[in-house]
C-alpha cells in the first residue's frame, strides 16, 4: 500500500519530497512477503466469501464485481509501469494462474450453482466455467480428484484469466521506482511517535534499531501503511478519527510443497468454503505459487492466535492497543463472535494430523512427507464501534483519515494489496480534494478506466482485459 501510494504521488507531483521509514532491515518482510500471504490476485473469481449466501438462499454478486473492478485498476497501473519500463519483466511479479472453486456436499453444490448463475453474464467474469462432472474437474486439477472415492456430489468453477502475484517482488520494484526518482528510504528505523507540530506539520520521532540513535523529521502529509502496526501508530498520532477502533490479531500457517511431480500436476488456485466461524482470510485453498521464478504449492491457511500485531512485533501489541474509547467495542465483538473464538481455539490446538486431514479434503492422496509447515503473516482484524451493537468486527480494509487530510492510515486485510491502487486513489481524493481534479488527466494516462465501470460495458471490459493481459503477459 505505501509503495503504491508513493509511486502514484511521484507520478502526480514529481517535485514533492518523499521519505519512507522501514523498521526492518529489508522491505516487504511483513504482509507483503510472498510467503506471508496467498499471492492471489483477488478479483472475486474464486473467493466464495465475497458472495455469501443470504438467508433466503439468494446469492448477490455486487461485492465480487466491485472487487474485480478495483483489481482491474491495479492491473492497468502495473501495465502502465511495465509499458514505461518502470517495472521489470512482468513474470517477475505476476503470472497467469486459473482461479477455481471446489465444493462437496449437495448444499454447497446448490450454492455454487446459484453463484455461477449470478456471475455468468457479468462482463468481467467472461469465460466463467461450471461443472459437476468429476472427469472435467480432474482435467482442470488432477490432484483434487486423484484418490477421491464415494458418490458425494461435487462441483467446481474455473476461469483461466486468474493471476498469482508476488507482492513482495512488486513492492520491492515499486520502492526502487521511488528511490531512483529521489525518494529517501530509511531502513532499520522505528517510528516512536507521530505528533502535530506547529503550522500544520507532523513531527515524526524515530530511533535507529541498530545504533539506538534517535532522530526526527517533519512532514506535511503522513501515510501509515504499517500493516498490523498501523493501529498503534495511528493511536499515537492522537487523531480523534481512530477512537473506537481496536484490532484482533490472527496468525497463520501454510503447508508447502516443492515436490516437482506434485507441482507439475496442479496449475490453479482452488478455493473452497470457510469453516463455520472462520474469518474470511481462513478460506481453505490449494494454490500454485510462483516466487523468484520457482513454482511450489501452498495449502491453507491454518489460523491461530498471537498477541503480536506484526510477525516481527511484540507480545504487548494487543494489550497496549486497548484504550478507554475502544474497550466497549472490543468486548462487544468478543461476545457476538463466539464462533470465531471457538474456531481459533480449535485451530491453535490442532495437531499435524488435523492439518493433514484438512489438506486431504482437497487432495485425498496427500502424503505428509511431501509437505512442510511455514509461518504466514499476522493479520489484524478491525474492530470498530457500532451504535446498535456496541462494536462490530470489520472484514476487509478500512481507511482512516484525519479531518484536515494531513494524516491517513490503512487497517485490515483481504483483499488488500490486490486493490491497492483503487484504495490509494480514494485516499488521495479524500486527503487532497483541492488537487485531485487537476490530477485526473494524469491519472487517466496511467489508468485509462479510472472513474468508469467496466462491468457495465462488455466491449469495454473485454478490451481492457485484453490490453492489460498483453502488457503483463497474461492469459486474456
């Protein structure tokens, strides 16, 4: 998010001075690290949690369509940066990977059929395929059918224009664009406080994590894009807009295999349905991943609990985030989300056999010797005050901006990086309303369909998908 915002600003206002502060010794080591996330180019193609089933059995496609629209803005921006030689060869960060869903049980099959009906005529979902035929599913994804027995109903969908994204590689390249344009990158520097300082400026106090050397600088605009650590920093700023917000950290793990025989037989991201009470980020999926030119498979995620807000954070992150203004919302969320707590406790206590059993629901012939467990990143689910319920758990992303637009920050998780361009353009409009109209011509030069809805025009949607696919070397 921070890298995307920085590049957008540099393209719109080349004379502005940009300084990036990074606590660790390298960039993209937290949420953006390729092994800390699923690497899915989230476009609502396969993620069932973006189209929940209503009480009357109906399935609404609007959220999936919105996320797809937002993802197209990211594709357009990346394509522009590739076409202007600011980003490296596209395969270094994005690769075509079919997106599939796979479900079993009559109730889930009925749901998937209704979901398909809701999406099949949407222009951005052109090429959407549905089947209940085991032979077709085996052709699409051999590993999920090999060894499967019984007559339980199954169904799958597929769209070949899905993508796998290495957000770590992309982040590093975006930051390289910034530093080569004059931006300063301060590594191994911890932000200790953010306070208003005279004439509308913000005083950022820092400490070098190696030499323990203090420092400070002033800024007219501050963006807090610190992943799970954003809540704490925004609280330190003292802006009233952060009042009532809390965070609930969820850790994660994946099973990973590099067995070439298995990797060669699975070329897709296959999403299933989340367990009852599970957060959206815990939807099980068996994924092809391409990182540093090497393919592997991931399955998961397995959720857990840690009080850290960052993978490299502190066990005191959660307790120190509790304030008088967010106690009631946090307690209200705890009382009304007992299923989530039960799920997380079960995940924490789950042993290797239970993890393997979950994998075998997708891949019946999975052997434990082929897979090893890796730690994923920390996610902080947003909790916010609600007048009716006291507090609610907010899934997705939440942009916080001060009333005067001089400081902003991002809370939340999925779809996250996939829709970073749309979120950052909205942030720029909120924080710089007097300049945004003047920027629109430049924005359209980079992102041709900004401000328009592709999904309302089949011809326009097809042309846009084809253009970005050509620039990024993707399947149209």
